């Protein structure tokens, strides 16, 4: 008799599980799509391009100068005296070191600014996600899952919310 009561209690507990699972509402957001398609992300990219374009052009010109100087040195080396060749090699090395330093600084500055702009976009996206989650009673919203059924994808809602907030 005692075993029958325990069995019935366990069965009653299992009957309630599907009802609880049916109430659980989950969603998925593709962060990659948000960063590619959201208006604020596109504006951030344009802002970075504008901010760094002049510096990038200067850096490309310096790189071309280094390459031209190396080509000229290779071409003229047989006709130069030893002291002239050494002097030009030193100039080339110095110019190349300066170019490499500027290139490294440019890349570091660009990466830092990209991260700053990315964080701004992600903060706004997370606020939009939280707003949607609260208004539509989601229990869980995932970002960047390996696999998710398309019926749970709310990325379009997030994109609309971000684009409408402008």
C-alpha cells in the first residue's frame, strides 16, 4: 500500500511537468545579424571609417614610400659606393621602423575605437532585448547559440526596436 501511494505521488508530480514546460518561453537573438544589419551599427562603422580614413591614407602613403625606397636601393645598389649604400640602407631601416610603429599604433587605436563603438551598440541591443523580453513575457533569451529553431528567433524584433529607437 505504501509503495502504491509513493508511485501515485510520483505520477502526479510528472503530470505537472508538461504544463510547466508549456509555460516556459524562450527566444534567440543573433548578435552577428544585429551588428551587421542594425542602423546604429552601420552608423558606427561609417563613423569609424571617417575618423580613421585620413590616418589610413597617410599610413598607406608612407608604406608606398618605404617600398619605393627599397626598390630604388635594390636598383641602385650596384652603382653606389659602400658608404652611400650603407647610408641608404640605414635610411630605409629607419623609415621602415617608423612605418611599422605607426601601423601598429593605428591598428591598436582602430581596435580600441571599434570595441568602444561595439559596446555602445551591444548596450542598446541588450536594452532592446530586455524590453522585448519583459513586454512579451520571455523566460529566457539566448544570444549566439550553436543551433536554434527559427521559430524562437527574435532577431528581427530586436532590429526593428533598434532601428525605430533612432
